[in-house]
C-alpha cells in the first residue's frame, strides 16, 4: 500500500488550528462583504435574456466577434464557442420592447456585415420569472442538502461531528461564492451544479476523517483528543492527497480543453477541491475538538446480557 509518510511520523495538524480558524474567519467575512457589495454575476439561466447560436463556415474568431458586438451596441454580449470552433454561442441580457426573433436578426445581420457566412442555428429566450424560480430552487437545493447531511452525520457518528461537518460545508460554499463574487465570473446552472458536487466531495473527505477519529478513540485508550485527531489525520493523509491530486488533474484538463462554456464549472470544482480538503482537516476536526468531543462520546454503549443482573443459583 502506497504511503507518503511513515506510520510512526505523526503530523501535528492541530498545532495550526487557531491560525487556520482565524484565516477561515477572515475569508468568510471577506466573502460575505463581497457578496453584499458586488453580488454575483448571474448568468442567463438566472437573469433571463436571449441565447443565440450561430455557425460559421470557418473557425470563428471570438475576439473579432466580441468587437463586432461591442461596436454594434451589444457591449454586454457573452461570446463563446459551443461544441466546435465553428459554432458560437452569444448570450444577451434582457432588453425591454425587443422580441427574441428581432434581436436574433439584428445580431446575425451585424455578424454578416464584414462578409462572413453566418448561419443562425437557434434562438432561446429565458424569462425573468424562470430566472427567479431557478435562483430560489437552487438555494433551496443547497439548504436541503446541508440539512440532510446534518441528520445523516449525527445519526452515524455524533452531533459534534455533525455540526462540524455542516459548518465545514457551509464554509466551503460561502468562500467559493465569494471567489465568484470577487472575480465576477458568470454564475450559471453549471456553477450551481459544481457547488453541489463540492458539497459531496467535501463531505466524503470529512466522513473518512470522522470515521478514522472514531476508530482511533476506541483504540488509543490513553491518547488525548488532540493526539487522537492528529493520528487520524496523518493516517488518512495519503488517501486525501492521492484522491485530491487525481481529481485536480482531471479538472485542470477539463478547464483548459473543455472550452469557455465549462470554465465556470471547472473553476468552482478546482477551488472546491482545495477548500474542501482544507476544511476537512482544519474546520470539521477543529470544531469537534472545540465542542469537547471525548472518548466517552464515541464509545459504543454496553449491552447487558440477559440474566446478568440475576443472582447465581446455589
């Protein structure tokens, strides 16, 4: 079995738990301030608007198309490849008094002005009511996921671990949202799906750590809680590094070769893997220690044998 460290070498993770908590607190406050001031750059799925797909005979030059849209009175247009280098997807914010069909004709005429052969493939309109519903349902989905996780971990382990796990997941989601608020990358349904995937990834890592801590509390009869947690994190470190590294390699390839339409999804997952691994070590475990988890809380209840309380027969 592949091991990155020797079994006798225990990494003192909890030595840095106070600086880690301070840093997490600063990141959370910064994220919430940015969300309050800048907000999120909502995508067409949430705000409503018009989506136009066009096809070129030759590979499309996205920079030139963006310049054409800007000169033609559409500075807010989002232009990206869709499927191949000849297919282009153009997203436009809602415009009052202009129908989607008319808007599509204007865009195609604008793109054909330089003599390019442009074919209009499809036009879709997303109303603001649909966008509001998606925003509400997306937020509700994350809240339900966190609540179900809280109940599951509390039933499987102990309420201190459950609370620490949910706080770690909320920590991951808020800081990831803060990143998108700071860089103003478009937040669409793909990014929302990535956030839910980050919750699952972070929870899986946290469950592995909690399971090892519970197991070591039962084995290490004389160890202090901090010592038990450090041993548990050290024993799962190899697994954590290997899992995170293989996931990151896939996401890096997806980011660079998946096209612009998948950049938000890949960015959210890449950042989520880093922050999720960090929170499993320094948020979930530290919160359990802060709440006073002990060996007695994790020991299985003793089951009395039938007739054990009866006096022996003479």
